C-alpha cells in the first residue's frame, strides 16, 4: 500500500520540497526530532508533528513515572481527582525498582501473573508473562540484563490484567487516536474512529500457555505471524462495530459510560505530563493510545505511541488512516481556513478538552461520548482509496 501521509499531502494540493528550511509542514520521525529540532529556526507558520520531549508520555517508563508523580501530587493536596488515576496496573521499572517489585510480588497470591516489557522496543518484541520469580532469574541468565548494572536495558513489569473483556473468547485491545495541538493551554481532540486488535487464539490464563503470544498479545506484528493468518481480513474490528457490540450486549448506558471513561483516561494521562512537556507553537502530536477494556468495562491504559503506524494493510485500514491524517491537517490549518477559531468538530475529530475543562457535546444527545460514532467522508475530497490508494 502507498504512503498514507504522502497521499494526504498530494490530495490537499501540497507540493513536496527538498529544502531543509523552506517548507510549511514536516512529517518527521522521532529520531529526526532528537537530532535536528533544537537547531531549527522555524517561521511562525511552520508546523511539525512531534513535541520536543514527546517521550515523557510515549516511553513506557516515563509514562508510569509521570502518572505516579501526578497522582501523588494530587493526593498531597487532598484533591479527589487523585482517585481517577486508577487506570494503570501496578508497575515497576527494572532494574531501578527491582527490590520494590520483589516485595510487591510477594504480597500477591501465588500464581498471580505479571508481564515484562522492554522500554525501548515495540511491536510486542521482548514481552513475556510469568507467575514465578524464578522465571526472571532464569531469564536474566540468558539476557544482557543485570539488576545492578548501570547500563542495563530498562524494562517495565506490570501486574497482568487477567480478566479482559472477551469477544468470541478472544482478547483484544483498542487503538485510538488523540491529537494534541497545545500543552499550554492543553487542547485535545479525539478521533471517533479506531479499531480493536484481536488475538488469534482463545484466551486462557492457564500456566501452560503463558508463553503463547497468540493468546496474550494483540500486536498486529505478532498476530500476523500466526499460521493461517488472513491478511485481507487482518485481526481488526472497526471501533464503530465494537461500540455496537457493547450496545447490544450491555445496553446504551453502560456502553456510553465505558467510552466516556476512555476519554477521561486520555485527558487525565495528558494532564499528568502537561507541566513537563515542552510546549511549542510549531508542534503538534497525533498519539496512538492502546487501551484494554476489562470484563467490568473498565478501561486500562496499556501504552501511548508517539509514532502510531500510518501504513495500511487493507482497504479499510487505508481509508481510516487517510481520513484521520487529512482531518489532522484540517485542524492544524496551515491554510488558515479556520481564521484562528478553535473548532469543536473537524471531520472525525471532536474537541474533548480545552481552556482547562472537559468539552461536552453541545447538541442534544443521549450519549456523553462520540467514540465509535460514524465518521463522515470528507466533503472536499473524493473517496481516498479510489483516488490516491494503490493502483
């Protein structure tokens, strides 16, 4: 499939340039930001797709550090908002917190499952589950990790959420898209569309299959290696279909409460990093949030991606990402079509937080969250896949 972001630029009538300085928008990777951003002298109109220290939210260890720090600050002030920071499981960074983790591990009943994730890797690489401390001891012998090594590879270890909501007996998580146009003031848009990513095998916590990634991990990079994987269908379900499933199984009130809780989770996670994030008027960020829903319809934050995949492996995936990216740049508005007015809705994006408060739909509606709602195709562009997709 062709490059979604390039196709969006072409569809908007923009021209690719070779200059390192004479441009209006730049779509760059995280390494480029680290190596080049501090030396740039940007004009007022230029826009770039990362904040300088995006890793405060998108690195697994920094995310947990900032969530815990903000939660403690709220608790010290006696604010009831601290209770809202219960959307991440018990987490420790190794090797730094190894001693604290061992003490916490011993406080749980025998057989409790934990999950280890390398901080610097993605797509499910290096992740494994365990229910005995001896598993870590055996693993350390075959890895380059030592708990007291100053240059050891960092991992996060988390209490595994053992009771996820299942569909057809299979585990899934949600990939959702969030656009932050400013951290000062914090301004957040959330995209109505997204998708659920399913595991290939039926879910079980039996100790005999703790090592089966086709049961426990939903990463597309992992699941597409399962024998018999259907590349045309993928392992995804549109968010709209998932919301209809919730509606049919749990009713309108509980399904809306679940989606509203997801939005609150997103807002609270961003508030936790607001003061440490380096705000810059030239920068914006489209995050990919990975969220798990448990059997009680409680959302849990798994991780936040500063560079969510914008490549596509199916027609539906391409159309979603084309429209998503096109709507991003309609909000960024380098053409100044919005005349500086902050919109409450652009395409599939809804403004959910601005000027220090939650933004609720103004039109009379029985729902408090539009997540999973229908996204209308752009009124100014033809169907993306037909015009700009692969030939």
